[in-house]
C-alpha cells in the first residue's frame, strides 16, 4: 500500500474517532430568579477521567471553577462557598449554585479530557 494512502486512511480514522466524542450540558439554556437554586448537568460519552466546569463572563476569559480527576474534586480557591458539585460516575458531573444572584450571571461551560 502506498504510504501516502496509508497516512490518509489513518488520519480519516482518527478524525472519525474524535467526531464521536460528545459532551452535553443540560439544560442547554437556564434563566434563574435571584435567590433560586440552579443545577447544571454535564455528560460525556468517552468515559474520560477528567471533567471541568468553567465560568465565562462577558469580556473576560473563561475561568476554571473546578474539575474532577476520576472522582476526586479539585476546586479553585474562591469557589468553595459559591459552587457545589458531584460526579456520581465517569459519565456525569453537576454544578450547583444554591442561590442565584447577579454575580453568577455568566455562561457556564463543561469539558472533559483523558
């Protein structure tokens, strides 16, 4: 087999593998009244060891809030009081805000990696 063709086939197979990776957030959009709780759920299909939650405010870079490596929670220093989280298994991770307020008005993003 021609080496160039083999490289093309390998590249196509690798690309197909990455296309199947799925990370979903539920709900996709959430509006909350001040003082009400907010629960966001992230799921991923690749059984990745690490899952992350980020907060993205307008005109700011995304800020890492917390992440799980396997089932071990790692938090940024200023998130202990503000955010709760759980990871019942490798496929799911939640982010919980006990009482919504203007300071929490942001886009929340989840991600996963090996």
